[in-house]
C-alpha cells in the first residue's frame, strides 16, 4: 500500500511539509508504520497549486525512491503553495514508470490514491471501456488508480466529486463482482480543484487503510508551545495523511471508515460514503 499526505492552508514552502516533519512522507517511504508495506520505493509524486486563482496544478514525478531523489530536494525548496499533494508508491503489480506515479492530473483536478482495485487485470478492460471516449486517449499509464480517476471524471468529478466518486466506485464493485472478485475496492483517495480538498475512505470489506486529519491549529499551539513550526501555520491549516507526521497527542483524528469530507479554509464535515450504481 502507498502512503500520501495532503495540505491545505496558508502558502508554505513544500520542503517544510515533505522533508522536515519527524515522520515525513520521505521517512514513510522507508519506514511506514501503519501498513504491511514498510518500504514505498516505487516512485514519488508531488502536485501543487500556485497563488494565481484558476491556474492549473503542477506536478513533479519520479521513479526514483523518494529518499534518494536529489532533484526533489531542489524542487521542494522552491515550491510555495497553499495546497499540496505528496505520494510515495508501493506498486501493486503495474510497472514502475513515471506515468504510473501519483498524483494524476486533468485540467484543474489532482487525484491520488492508496489501495487497489482487487484483481485489476481481470476487470481492467471492462472498466477502461466505461471511460468517456473523449477522455480515454488522455490515459497514459496502466494503474487501477488512473482508471478510477478517469471513471470519476467520466461521472462528473469536476462538478460534483462525492457523487462522481460514488458512481465510479459503484461501477468498480459491480464489475468486480461480475468477475467473482469478492471485495473489489480498497481506497483512501484525495482529490482537489485547487479551492477545496475532498478525501474518501472506503473499502468493500469495510477494513480500509489508515487515514488521519489534523485538528484545529490554535489549540495545538497552546498545547505545544515548544513546536515553533505551529506558529508559521494559519488557523485554517489542515493536513490529511496516511500516517501522522509526528506523534503529537491531540493533533490527529482518524477519518471515519466509509466516509468522505470536503476541507476548505479550515472547515470540514464528514459524510457517509456509499457507492451507487453507475
């Protein structure tokens, strides 16, 4: 399973998010704690939005292990962003190549995923055939994640992310079960249009990988005055992470199983997630 993190808040240098935390996403690429895959060395990706409203997101992807990518260190020192995705990959069987690294991008949308569509080679053809023909030529890789992303785009991700993801997952479950796959979907997903961040935690077997979000920064400053980094973050700063970036009591809350949330300017509200027929 992969590991990922998302940040939304005041603009911050990517290096402070990607490299500096005690259990940063770089550390998780070598020493993941809450998954069966301790090492996530099959590529790295970072996506971010600039300060200009309406500008498309940028991405940096590499097949190098995150802990051994000198170009990433250079780029992260120069990127300043109010919304950042970072992802370390553990392949579930598809090749280690740049086009298979997360996050994936289309227009204003970014997308990254931890988990799998079970027995993907058996269901891949049917799922890809359901992608909008106008979008199909834009698919570059061979992963289940990219397929799920383009299904969500087909079902209206840019207009209504929760409804689109529910339909994409509903189709994946229908196709999987038609091929005798008992638990077709396992996912934690983050997607964004640059203004809002949506996160999803769901699996067909109701035993989804770990996912946490940060609580309000202001009480954390009072609880932990020794952490100067908290003073640099605005009150609306929020993180969503596969694993906490630091063992800090009161800082992290588990995202509920079978739920989705929209985070924007420090606000969030969790709703039940239920796949629907596509």
